[in-house]
C-alpha cells in the first residue's frame, strides 16, 4: 500500500515540479518553526526530497532555493514570535508544554551569544528554539538576519546531500530498476521514522506512568509509620521528595529476579540457552584477522588484573583526601564484584564454548569481564556524575556505557563466552551498581577534585593495561583463534565411500539452509581456470559498485547479495553461468579434510539453478520453465579431463534426490 502511494506521488511530482517546490518550502518552514519543528520529521523528509533530486525526478536548483527560502522564513517567524511576545511566550500554547526546551535554548544562547543562531541550525534539540530565544533576548535584526541567511544556505544542501547521493547512485541503474530502488529507499526512510516515533511515544508514555506510580508509592512509604525509618534511611538529601532511591531499590530487586531466572534457564538448558549457538555462529561469520586483533586488545580493558586495581588506587586517593564515604563505596563494590563473580562461576560451573584452539578451563557463567566492567566502570561513572552539574551528568554515563558494551561485545566476538554468560554478568553488575548507588546517595556528595580523581584513574589504567597487554597479548591472539576440526582420511577412502559429506549447509545462525551436493578434490586455481574456459564467470564480492553493476545486468540480478557460509566461512570460489532461462551457480568451501596419501585439498560445495528473474517490485513473475537437465548434469559437461561420479545419499528431508557429484583430478 505504502509503495503504491509513493509510486503515484512520485509520478505526480514529476509532472508538477513547481508544486514540489512549494511542498519543499512548507516542509523547510515547518521544520524551522519554534517547537513545531520537533514534531515534523524534517531530516527524513529532506533526505527523501534529496533522493528524488539526485534521481532526476525533481530539479535540483529550484528545489534547493525553495528549501533555503523555507528555512529562512521559518527562523524569521520564530524570531518575530520571540521579539513580539518576549517572556509571555512561556505562557502561550504550544510553548508552555515544553519548558525544558526553553531552558535548553536559553542556556545555548547565553553560552554562544550571536553565534547561536548559526550554530543552532545544526543542533537537533535546540534547532527550532534558538531563533525564538534570540528574539526574546532582543537580539538586533542586523545581527540575526546574516546568521539566519548564511546558516540556511548551508543547512539545505547539507540535509539533502545524503539523499542526493542515493538518488545519483540510482541513476547508474536502468530506468525501471532506478524507480524501484528510489521507492525502496523512500519506503525504508518513512518506515524507519514511523517505527522510531512509535517506539519513542510508547516509551515516554510508559515512563510517565511509572513516574507517577512511583511518586505515589514513595509518598505512601513516607506516610507509613512502620516504613518511615526505612524512608529516612535511604532518602537522598539532595532530592528528599524524589523517588530516585525507591527506583534504584526496585531495579536492584528486578536484577535479582532476572538473574535467578536466567541462572535456572542456563542450568536446565532452558529457552535462554537457545540464543547461544546462533549468536556465536552469527558473529563468527564476520570474523576477520583485523577485528580479531582489535577485540583482543579491547577485551583486556575488562580483565580483572586491569580494572580491580582501580578499586584500590582511587579509594586510597579519596581516603587521603578525607573522602572516606566515597572511597569505602568504591572499594567494597570492587570486592563484592570479585567475590560474586568467582563464587557464581564455581557454583554453576558452566563450560565455555569449545570452538577455539585453546579453551579456558575456568567456568563461563557468569562472565567475569561483564560483571567487573559493569560494576567498576559503572560505579565510577556514578561518582563522577555526582560531582558534575545536572545538565552534564549524562556524559560519564554515556562514556561508561559505550566502554562496557564494547568490552562485552568483544568477549562474544572472541567466542570466549556464550551470550547467557554475558547477560548473567551484566545483570549481576547492574544489580550491584543499583544497590551501591542507592547507598552512596544517602549522603550529600563529598566535593573533591575531579581532575585529581580522573588523573589517578587514568594513571592506574596507564600502568596496569600496558603491563597486561605486553605479557598476554601474543598468547591471547593465538588462543582466541577460531578452530575448525580437521578430518583425516585417504583419498581412496573418500572416493570409494564419500560418506563424509555434510548433507546440509547451515546458515549464519545454525539452521539447515541448503543441500551440499558437490565434493571436489583439486587445486582451486585449476578448478577456476577449467570452468572459466567453459563460459563460467566469477561472481564479484559485494560492494556498492558491484551491486549496481549486478543490478543493471539482467543475467546477474538473481545472484544472492550476501555470501553463503559453511562452518561460518565464506566460499573460496563462487562462479555462475547462464543456461537458457536460469543461472547455474557453484560455490566451494574448504572441507577441512586432510588426505593422508595426497597433498591436494578437498572442497565441499553446492551446484544449483537460480531462476533468472527481473525482480519487479509491484508484480511477481514466476518462472515455471523447468531446466532440461539437473544442476549436476549441467556441470558434468564442463569438467573436461576431471574424473567424476555421482553417488546417492539417503536423507529424510523432502525434495532431496540424494545425488552428490564427486570430482577429482584424473591420474
């Protein structure tokens, strides 16, 4: 439905470009108006218009001019509203509904002065507020107008440029394919915006509901005679009426419940463990030596030898500064994290994934890296945030969150842990942070030198990390290499029996995806040369350029975009050949089989037909014509001097004829 509407709308715009200019003017105007600009998906719409411009559907010069004029008019209208109503703007709908935005805009204007009109155009949250604030602050028009015009001249092309590049790329395709490509991009843009808007709307509604409910609960706890001592004990002296402490307590209880449920699922091989193997296989499919080295280095940041010293040096410095309360909390949360990690590991005693050259003998659940990283870096963020102004407190939380997530991802990517190990460690870590943060906020913050705190932290890391890196990096680079078991047999055994074939190739998450109906022993370059001489072509790897070329070439549009995997590895060779109305495609993977009596490698593979479709977006075309010969027979005619035979393997799967083609070099 959406695609059909977009198609009709694009055709209408193509016939009425002057009306498209007016629509662009109104979008840019609305996107720049005070407060209203936050409700209009300006970025999405401007990108969509840019896509139509780049594809040649809309004229670039005139649409750019309309967009610039609209943005100038929007900021000018906002400036006039602020200039005319001044402080009374705060009492006018819809501005009175967004007092926090007014505060942000005022702070931004006071910080940057006259430059704020230019800079604010490119800063999301304050973009539609700053011009109105400039009017409220009685900024002179002779200063406002140049900043408004210059920023609009840059803003319009800047916002439209991504879409214009997408549209320009589409022009590399045939007209019909270009139209489909543009429609696809517009559909994705609109669909993504709707999904984000709906998710944000639901989350805000839920948070408001919970906030009101927790306020009532906190008031009830305060008024209850039996619970009032507890209220007095945990309340935050900075915000005695706020329910933040109660929220932290409930989050801690939730963490305990979640970990209990996860631990039961892990020990009983329950539903949560079903995530483990698919996640491991999916990440292994993206393995590269460069990422392997990078995440090995990142993983070390979460090692206990690196981060636990922070729970000694920083508390020692805090105690030296007579900040006993803060120092004790950081020290004991580190001790608790270490104790809980190792106690849980040996209590549950869950084995690690046995997919590396060297598998650690330590239990896997919960992940020590996840627990300690979340606890130490998370609570350090709490301490730092307590020393900052309220508007800057998000900074340490964002930095700590990014660091922790990167460390956790490295452990899964390196296949040192199952997904459930990471989840368990993270839940324990968050529970400890919630509990200790609640305890830490029972007193007013102890002021100390933030510069000194950060210096001690960075100096400790600058000592522990390089030492651990220098002594363990090479060893871990070797140990963390993915392992693929190798079978050993003679070539004669393979040729006579051929019982070692995997009947099905599994996809990126471990599900049976495709029949493995080919085995080929021989030098890969010789195999490629033989087939190239018989009209086969090498299928290019996926890049933007090769994708556009493939899409423009009728004979290659049916080729899959993502490489097929066997044992999470890409094919060493992918070839295709057009036969009548179909494409014959061949893939070969390393079989990880070593012959005892020959030095030639063995490859497992697939040979199959793909229908030569044209991928019409609005109508499906079915190719009912059956190939004259099977894929195996089609390949046999191109083998030349290679020796081959066809064997039958029984398998209960339907639509499997049991034919596997076995090929080797002739003696």
